[in-house]
């Protein structure tokens, strides 16, 4: 068994991955740990180096990158017999997976925390045959996620997503979605569908107040067609306390669940961990205790 492999995506976020890979390697060596560095040049390299980490039985795999890189690394472990522990140095735009795990989004702090950390066994989601580690979403606003260019992300950071999101409100569509949630059938018209694993979604803390990465549940949020004022009211209730979303309001709802099927008449794609994902129809389920992450002790 080998010790640590650091997989760095140099195109992530503000393009600091190589610098921080060297810093992390030096810090590990100062703590009598051996770390090998791999710099990716393409998405295929992420898969290749994750497979190397698995086949060579590295104890720990450190991912330097954003949500897309971390999610791709997790997906690459799906069929592997051996899965290393995973550490994250978040160098992306939103870093929602790191936020949900309580990992510092300050890069220097995240690096330092890796030498004084604890293990956390986490659930993952599966949509059709693909893993996801944060959330999936569908509707006019999520469609803007994959329309945000790398230049926009580097210039505006997370604000780039909100700029495109507000633009999409003018062209909001209503989608009729048939759902079977843990055996219960529903049909509802929605403008936004979000399914997440943790309390953090799109960098928004406490989006799902009660959700944690190890509770064995997925969480669904549905938003019906509504005015901008109603949307603000629903989102305020959601972020303050999900239980405040009532039938009386009849504009938004939250459902914890373990598996479901979703159908839609449109050829509508979902956003999957910040990237363009599969289209309807799809099946989704929770895979409990599937990966082990390294998180700060405090």
C-alpha cells in the first residue's frame, strides 16, 4: 500500500492547483508522509489517476479542484473494489461538496487541516448509472449552470451563476413532472427541482437544514410556478426552517427520500454537481456509507 496521491486540476477556479499541490506535498513530507503529485491535463486524466490510486492502494487521495473534479473522482471509484480515503483542497468556484463536509473554503486553511483531520463515512447519490456527491437540479435556472463560461467564473466567481440565474427568471418555464418517491406516486408542475445530499446546495448553507452526508437520505425541493415575491418567500422559509414550507403556501415543498423515479415530457437535462447531466426520465437512489472523506477535527 502507498501513502498519498495528490491529483490536481490546474484549470480549476483561479488556477492555483499546481502551487497548492506543491504546498500540500511539502506539508505532508514535514509530517513524515509520502505524497506523489499528478497534474491533470484533461478530464480523462482524472479518471486515469483515480484508477491508479485505487489499483496501487493509496491510503489517501487528495483532490485539488472544484465540485466537477471532486465529483468525477468519486464517480471514477464507483466500480472499484478498493476506494482510498479522499481529501479535498477546494480550488473551484462554488466548492459545494467541501462546504457540505465542513471543509474550509480558504485554500491555505484546507491544506493545513489535512494534517490534523478525521475520517467521515459519507453517502453518495446515484442517478441512473452515475454517482453524484452534491446535488442535481432541473428547471430554467439550473440550465444556466452549464452556460456559465470559464472566463465568467474566473471574473465573477460564484456571482456568475446568480447573474445567469436571474436572467433565466424572465423566461421561466413550468414542467410537468411525474415522480415516484419511495413508492408514492405524485404528479406536479414545477419550475425548479433540486435533489441534494447535504445541507449545502449551490454554496448556500442550510438549504436543506436537516440533511447530513451520513443520514441515509436524499432531499428533494420542489418550487411551483410563482411570482418573484413568492419565490423569495419560499426560499426564505426554506433557508430558515424547511418545516415552514406548508400546504397553505402551496408553492414549495421538501421531501426526504431514499429512491425515486422521475419523468417529464420535455427532453430536459439536469445539472449534476455543477455540470450538464443526464436528461429525463431518470431513476435516483441513495448509496449509504459509500465513500470516506477527510474532514477537519474541529
